[in-house]
C-alpha cells in the first residue's frame, strides 16, 4: 500500500535582500514584552493646516510628517520614556533621535521587483522646526538611496556577504558592543544608538495597509510607530453623523520601557498637537515646551 502522504517540493532561495537577511538573524521566538495599540487620529484640522502651510513651505509636508513631529514633541515632554536598556539598567538619552524607515528601490527594470528597506536617524529632532525636520529627513533619505551613508554602504557591501546562519550572532554581538560596552563601530557602519528614541514608518507612502512594526531586539528601541493613509469616515458628533478625515496609527512599545499611563499621556499629547498644529507643530518641540511652561506659570 502506497503512502498517501507527500512532501512539498521546496526550492531553496538563492538571493536575499539585505533586510531579509537581517530579519532572519533577528527574531528567534515570541517571548518578548511587545504591547500593541491601534487608534485613529483625527486629521481634519491637520489637513486644513497642510493645505495652507504647503503654499509657502520650502518642501512638501505630508500628514505623516506632522505625526512624526507630534511624537517628537510628546517624547520630549515625557523624557522618562526616552530610555534604553544596558544590561538590566535603564539609561536616558540626551536627545530625541527619530529613526525613519526608508524604502530603497532597485534600478532600471528591477526598480519595483527588488526593493530593500533601510532607514535614517534625525538626531536632535526636538531642536528642529517642522520645515527643518522634513528638509533634513528628505536629505538623509536621498543620501541613503544614493548609498552615501555609512549604514547604506554596509547594507550593500557587508550584509550580502554574511551567511544567514551568522546573521543572528553578528547582530547580537554588534548590539552588545555598541550598547553595553559603548564601543563605536564606524567601520561596520554602526554609529552610537543608531535607531534612536523611536522608529517611524509611513506605510501609506508605499501603498501598503497600516501594520504593527515588530520590536527589533538589537535596536534597543522600545517605541515603534506606523501610519496609514488618511481617509474619510462617518463619525457621530453631538448626536449627528458628520464626515471626518482620520489616519490609522499603530504603535508597538516595549512594556519594560513604557508604562500604560505613560502611553496614555503620549497619545493625549499627539492628539492635542494634531488638533492644533499651528500652535504645537510648526516650531521646534523645545520652543513649544518653553511656551507651554510659560503658560502654566501665568
């Protein structure tokens, strides 16, 4: 009697994007402190603001840029969550550094078939106005796509040469050297605290649905934000149905770093900023914080 069971025929994949190789070496099991939060942000006032602001802005400001600026402000106002683990101890960062994921497309006919994922970090984001932040982000993103950053050069030249089975040990060792021993590895394209205070991804920019970003253990980053496409939906206000523009927002956070009441305050601050972007988002978060402090003292 022949065995009715059969074995699937699998073909080994010979090529990997650098992101895929890093992913293989990153996650080992599901035992982690990930906590998830999904909300919809009211963007009606924000969209009105952008339509006016972009008429005179030096570069195009997108809804996701407003959200990123709002999170920079919220993290700056809550410095207790701007921390990282070294061993079992928490250390507070001196500045709010925002890591933005960047899609790097292939060239020529392979442009849409071989995209890769990289990222850039805007250091000291709390000192930058909205326009300054976006200009800096565009410049850094272009450098990453052109292979001019240290990280992008390593992504192109080093990672493809590392076997899949060594990616995990390589990432673990580099994270240990950078974060625990505080050793800089510029020859590997790894600078101090490369992923910063929070990681931000605009999934709407590539036409993808909003999704939760997984915590990356070696990054020591405990706050990850993903924004989707703004859309219109009916909502009830004062017992009447009205149309409002909303943006889906997904947050993943490390519960060892961020407590529930801190996340509630973070959300409140982001929501407050987007409801009044002219007051809270045009200037740098440092300037906004000074104005808020002056208002409280009156």
